[in-house]
């Protein structure tokens, strides 16, 4: 009986270890599962089926280092910071491009900016000047519309300083200088009124020449700055010995900024010039109307003979 005890003990141990060996393959197939701890096997021969856990143990840990060695995803912050500025440290904003431009290109840009300031200054000044002159002349024409003589017109105007005041005063002064002689007085009055009308037209067109010049030459000045800047860019490319767009783009952008400023100065100048050309023509028509009013007042006095009747009085005064 003592001979069967070791065999019974071995059979009991084999029966106890059988469930553990059956569960081991299922645990090894789960991802990330930790392999079961090794258990000292008895001296009894192991069955052929438990060979699968060994294969899983060999292949299982080999996948875990791959997941652990994967590089972290790059953060989007540094990439946005790099793209915010141009390569080489050049920020492609108008002010930074002006600062990084060549000295001659800077002079061209500064001159064009000054021309643009002059254009807008002329716009404001001429708008105020022509507006006030036009309103004053319209009111003056309304005051002398019902007058019948030069003296009445002078009293109605009251020395307002308009072109009509000067025309009426010039004609009345010519009558006084003539001392009652009606011969040739109308021709002399027409000549003096024509001089006043021309002078008023020159005054109304003051500043128009500057607008025409700015509108005509600003694009070409900007183009000159662009050509000079592109030449410098090509020189820089030859020195750097590269045709990379990151090296070429900042210099070309700085050069093209000169053309953009030239167009920004020329386009408003042309538009403002055309506007004031129409405004001065309209004001010139009013001035011609005022000159005609003064000449009609003189013609009425000549027809009534008031100038001739004062001739004896003028001779007696001498």
C-alpha cells in the first residue's frame, strides 16, 4: 500500500494544475495582459497542449515596446509661431518691409507718401475754398439782380470781397476816370473785366497742376523703386547662391511695395483732379455771369445817357 501513495500525490497535483494551464492561453491573448507567474512544474511530464502559452509569451511582450517607443505627437504651437513670420526673420508687413528696404527705395517710398499727403491736403483746401467762393458769389448775384445802376449795385454789395464786387467796382471806377466821356468806355471796361475774370480763373485752378503732376508721375516713380529693389534682390540671390523662395520673397515684396505706394498716390490724385476740373468750370461759368452782370449795368447807364450828362459838370470842375 505504501507503493501507491507517491502516484496518488502526483495525480492530485496534476489535477490541481490543469485549470491553471487551461486559463493561461486566454490571459495571454488579451492586449496588455501580464503573463502569469511561472509555477514550478512537478516532475511529472507536461502535456503537449500547454505549448501555446510559450508562443504567446514570446510574441506578446514584443508588441508592447512598439507602443511605448512611438514618438509623441508634435504640438501645433511652434509651427504657428514659425509661419507667422517670413524666413530669415523678415516680417512681411508694410512697415517692416519699409524698414528693411534699400535706402533709395526708402527715399522713393517717402516721396510718394509725401505726394499722397499733398493730394489730400489740396482736396480739403480746394473744397473749402471753392465752396465758400461759390456760395458768396451766388448770394452777391442775387443782391444785384434788381439793381439798375452801378451805384445801386455797389451799395447792395457793400464791399463783400467777391469777384462781382471787384467787377462792379472796376467798371464804376472806369466810368469815373473817363470823366463823362462815353466814347470807348465800354471797350475799356470789357478789357479790365476780362483781366479780372482770367485772374479769378487762375486763382480757382491753383493746386491743379500739383494734382496733375502727382497723378502722372507717381506710378513711374514707384516703378523705378520696384526695379531698383528687384535688382538688389537679384544681387542678394547671387551672393547667397540659392534660388530658394524663402530667400527671394522678402526682397521682391519690399520692391513691389514701392509700386503699390505709387499707385496709392496716383489714383486719388487723378480722381481729385477730375473732380476739381469740373468744379472750376462750374465756378468759371458763375464768374462769367458776374462779368456779364457788371457789363449790363454799364450798358444801362450808357443807354440812359447818365454818363454823357455828367460831362459838363466834369469839365466845370476842371
